[in-house]
């Protein structure tokens, strides 16, 4: 399994060195290894103004190196949903100049599932979406008050059967919420969203066609 975290919207992939030959990576990636570059150096490399499009970090034991990477950050857990309605349309929100999915931090003692449903309801103004299945989580880093944070976002495929009008949560900087057809979602949403979401949603849409 390849572990991936996004730093400054660029991927850092942890790949087993013996299986790297079959890995699909994009032009402009830096291919390096734990023998050539420390984790701290890899983090700094993606922080540069002229950084590679991503890093393929080859290691003998990617699970172990991934845990080492995670321990360099304070973990923050969030949760959200890929929501479909009865017409097969997907729920999208527009926040801070990009298309996004409803999501937010897990509060207190609530479970990721509870948080995901709550965030969809709060950010879009609908009630009672139902979780159908769990998707792979995404990871991205950011800094806050001098601390390095790693956000793990749990994702769930959800179904919504109602017909309530969407109400974007303005206080969370959401200026639009709409249902998109698969075609519009592929063209409009994926054309202006975060890299971590794009990768997750491309897998989602591909699995839908399978």
C-alpha cells in the first residue's frame, strides 16, 4: 500500500522500493529514497517556492517510515462526505476560491461517522444523509500558531433522498452549495479543487464506472 500526504497541495508518496516499478507518477516528480534524503529534507523540499510537483519517496519499509513521518506532526482528525442524491448528482460546496466537499473537525467524543454526517448537515443545510460505505482517508499538512499539523480526513460515501433546498454555511466561508451531474463534477469541480481531493475523487468516480 502506498501512503500519501499532501504538503502545500503536492503529494509525498511513500513507496516500497521493490515495487516502485509499477507506480504511476506524474511528470515533474522528484524520485528519491530514505538513503538519499531524510524525511525533514523531503518536507522542506516541498516547501520551497520552486518545488517539484511531488515526491516519490522510496523505502524498504514504507509502513514504518509513514509512522515516523506522522510522528513529526500533531494529528488533527476531520470527517466529511461524498454525497449523492436520488438523481446520482454529487454535492459540492465552494469555499475560499475552490470547490470542496462538506467536511470539518471531529468534535469531542463523537465518532468520525457522526462528525461526517453533522458537517454535511451544517455546511449544506440538509438533514439525514445516510452513510453507505467508508472511503480511504486523505492526509494533508499545515501550520497553525507555529505548530506543524497533519490532518487526517475520514471520508464516507453518503446517500441523500430528500429534496431540501441547499443552504451554504456562510460563517464557514462557504459561498455556494449545489448538486452537480457527473459530467459537471468532472469538468468544473475537479478542475478547481485541492490535489488531495482530486486524487480521492478520481478513484471514486473510476470505481463507479467499474
